[in-house]
C-alpha cells in the first residue's frame, strides 16, 4: 500500500484539499493520505520547494509526493511525474520540485498527458482535482509511470537564492520563517563551518550580533536571540520562548551576514 | 468499508473535530474519515450548504457526509439522516442539506431519535460529538437508516439567493470567496450563456467592467480582473496572481451584473 | 491496530506535523493517526493540559496520546511514556500530562532513554520528530513500555489555577476560550451546585450579571449572555450566536465570581 503526501497552497478555508482527497479515494479506496502542509502562501513556489526538500526523506520509501502549488494552472506549463530511487513526485513543472531533485536524482521524468487518467470534464482552474490527484491515485494502484505520458529529459529550475561567499564572510538570506517566528536562513552547517570553525565569528541579524552557536532554543539569557543549526541543518536565528521575527523585526528575504576573524 | 466526510464550523483552534473523530473510531475502528472543511464561519449555514453541494459528488459512492453546522444545538431542531441513490447525509435539520438534495434526490429521510445510538450523557452544546458522530459511525457499520428513527417527508429549506433575470440582464450575487480572493457568484454557465452567448456583454463588478470570458486565471494583462467559469461551473471574478476581493473591494453578498447587447 | 492521537503547538503553517506523521508511518505503515489539536498557542502548556484532560477518554481504549508542547526541547527535561489502565501517553515531562493523570491514574511511568528508538541524528530542536514520534510508533507496534527506559515514580506537575471558595461565594477563572468566543471557566458543576443549588445566585462576568443557568446556547433574549454547563461539565459563559469574549471584553485568566444568597 502506497502513501500519498499532499503539499499545496490551498489553505484550509475551502474545500479544495477535501475534494482532492475525495478524488483519490474514489480511484483507490485503500490509499493512505498524509497532509504535509497546505498553508503555503498563495503561489509560494519557493516556500513549497523549501518545505518539500526538507521533508520528503522522512516518508516511507515508495511514498508519492503530490505537490500542487500551481500559479500557471490552465496555461501550457507541463504536468509531470518524477520517479527517483525512493519516491514518486507528481506536480506542475514550475520548479517546485527542483530543490528536491538536487538531493534525490530523477530516474524518470514523465510528462502527464494521457487523458484517460484525468477527471472529466477537466477544468482550467483546478488541475489539483482534475489531473494531479487522479495521477497520484492511479500511481498508488501500481500503474506504471510510463503509462501517463512520454519521457522528457528536463524539468524547470527554480532560481533559489544562494549565500554569497567571500574570503572572510558569508552573506545569506532568511528563506523561511516558521510558526514560532524562528528565522531560517539558507546558510548550511558545512558552509558555516568552513568559514567559522577555526575563527572568532560574528553573525549580524538586524540589530543583533551573535557570537556563538547554541545547542538549542533554551538556556542562557532569556531574551537574547540565539543562532543554532536547526533540524534541517540550516543556520537559524531564534528568540527563546519568543518570536525572533518580531523581536528583531526581520522578514523573509532579509540578509544575515557571518563575518570571521582568525583566532 | 465506508468513508465518512466531515464538514463543520468547528475550526481547528479547539479539540472539537478531534473528539468527533475519536467517537467515530471508538464505535468503528475501521472507519476512514476525510475532512471536507472545518473553517465554515461560525453558524455559516449558507457557506456550508454551498461547499457541500459542490463537493459531495467527488466522493466515492456510499460515502457518509457528516455535516455539523448547528446554530440550533440544544433546541428542538431535528437531527436527520438522509439516504440518496449514492450517498448518506447526517446533519441537523436546518437547511444545510437543501442545496445538495436538489441535486441528488432523497430516497429516505429519517429523524434520528433512537437514544441507543447516542453517546451518554448527551450534552446540550455538542451534538456533533454526542449524536451526529455516533450516528455516522453506526451507519458506517451497516446499521440500517430505519434503525435510527422514523421516516419523515420533508426537510427544512435554506433560502439561498438566486440571480435575478430580466430580458437583457442578469443580476447575481457573490456567494463565496475562496482563499485566493476569487469571487464566486451564483450565476451558472448555462444561465449566462442563454443571455450572452450571441451578444456583446458587459460584466459589472464593483469598479471593473469585464467584456470577455477567460479560460483560466492566467494570461493577458497581468493586473486586469478576469471573468471565468470555475471548476464548479459558476461565474467567478479573479485577479491574476492577486486577490480580486482586495483589488475590487468586493464582499460576499455584493451584486455582479451582466448586461447583454445584441450583436 | 492501535490509534495514535496528536496534540501539539506546531500549528499548520509548517511541515512539523506532516514530518511527525511521516516518521510514524515509516516505522509502522499500519498506524492510524488522528489530529486532536495543533493550534495550541506556542509553549501553551496549560491550554494543552486542559484540552487533553477533556478529550482523552473519548478515544478508543489502547490509544496512544502523543503530546508535543515542548518549550524545554534540547534541555535536560525528561521524555516520558505513561501507561494507564486504558491509554498510553508519550510527552515531555513538563506537566502537560498532570491534569489528565489526576483523572486516569498512571500504572507505569517510563523515562524514554533507549537511543535505539530514536531517529538519528537527534536534533536539539525537534524531538517531536526525532524522539516522541518514533516512541509512539514503536509503541503502536506492541513494543513494551519497559523497553524504552527505566521506570520512574513521579512526573512534573503543572500548577493549574483552581477556584477559590468561601462560604457564600466561588471565584473562578476563565481557563480557555473556544473558537466561538465561549468563555470556559474552571468552575465545575458539582462545585457550583454545592454553593448555589438551594439559593439565589449571581454570576459576575465583566459587566454582566447572570442569575440563571441555561440549558444550551440558544433561546431567551437573543443578545443577553448566558451561563451554562458545557460538554466538559465546566461553567461556561456564552453569547447566543455571538462571541462572549468580544461582547463582554473578557480574556483568559479573568475572574468569574459566583455569589449565593440563601432562599
């Protein structure tokens, strides 16, 4: 029995997610469905790409990751199905899979075109219900990827911001802010360590300067912001029992700089 | 194995939905439960009626649709179970099913009165947990509808707003606004086409005038509002990658007019 | 097949809950998971303790209640597994279980220490994913509680506010406000009845004085606030089809007084 995970920007205000689940279960009553996240901000491709890349590996092998963040719905953007060593992905071809597929190489990329798998009539506004959910459902019934259309060789890339490195500094960006107001940057532990492991370092984030890496969220002066490597391996700025976003007045896209000074 | 769908105004802030699921699974551990929507605004009968009528058909045959939007909880309003050709519905008799039962004729309407199916003690404030969830759960165990009480012949009707038609015009209302700020009207495609198919037409929505029907959300001048028929078959006003609600300052209940002028 | 319920302060904005479910299903693909609530305010131990104590009994016997409200994540606070007559609980040892375990006596308390059940590497910031979810998953595979670590004899207590009683009065607190704006107090029905059953009484809540107990939310003068005993057996102040929180301008922690005057 295959698992289907759902990642969308549909929120929970409407019936969109419920209808996708209905369609899946009508095709495969045995399907098991898990919500990964539905609160991606409308059309938030970068946010969805980030969450998927940091989540997909935690699922059982064979999981079908169904991703519907689809600002181009109804246009000529492709619908794709990707098979990797351990997972399947079903999504619009708009770059939302690109960060993930750098971590888990595609073995097959199929353009979904076979109309026999579509829910008819196909609307121009809700391919999540009419094309993507049915594709994931038929895939969970062991339908072969090749049945859904022809192989293609490339997917669209998303241009995600990367940290800028110089000899004594690293300049990254806040790429995600979680419910707790923790500021997650695109600076990875390995990259930070290459710069700062054998040096004094200063992390500049808004009005704060942080000079050490903490092990976790709690401990030390209660109100001072902390820097730590989070459960994804990214540099994160946190305020103990508080929102770093609010206390530092920082937002997605803002710069976090690390400067090193040899010991 | 029967599926149970849940549609309520309980939101996700509290434990209400979780308790209903607990009660269902205590009675039928094999039950499969799908959330249709829980963010109906408190006591929002019209909104719930709209979402149900546009969703129920996507579920597998035999699905039990459990609807708890229940401003009259604890009063003498009836609790009903309705069997149609393809589905079951369990809900308070307050009109929330009436739009749906115009699309799918009731075969049996049962007033739920048999206390042996209630969770005791029955509270006066949470019949979702104490009466409706148990009824759906026992129904999913193949209990016969007649076991729950006596047949009745009528359900309460909800007075939903209908478009006003004149010779050269159609005047509808915004009846639902989704997460993306799309404005969904009660003007159906067939009705629009009878008026406007062989004519020039103008759609008046707030400060905007729209003179064509688009195929989808994207394309054309990026910021101009668009009119299209959505995945429910209703006339919808959308702003590409933006909220039409915000850009047009329109709200639920506001009027959308279509005027036709012969070619 | 055991059921796992989830109660967290993770909200739905991020992928935290989805990842916990992924980890559970990777260990036990047959696990059945029910969301009790994820919208506990960040670090809201009292709120979580209240919801759990009023919900756990509605679940099937044998349910594993997984509670992750964990302000001390990464510190030396213990991770515990508690077995009672009918249920299992997996949580940080921070008092979040204490109200529940007054209603359902612990038979065994185990400190979770056996690393073979952890997801490696264990982060310092997300024990929900790395320790608690795996523990619940292995427990659902019939692993014995003793396998997870050594027995301990005590858990941490949470100091929950209690009503203050005097001869002719009872002074309680608003301990929870639900989605509908209903004000739930810590005054229990039995306690109220001992004071007020054979007396006139007045309930003072903000600017309002209420002199009777209603059966439910509806009926009587449409706008007057009502007092009733809710589905948990607590005294609750409600405004018919309205938010009592807004109409009375009251909040969590505010005092509700009951005064009795002999007949």
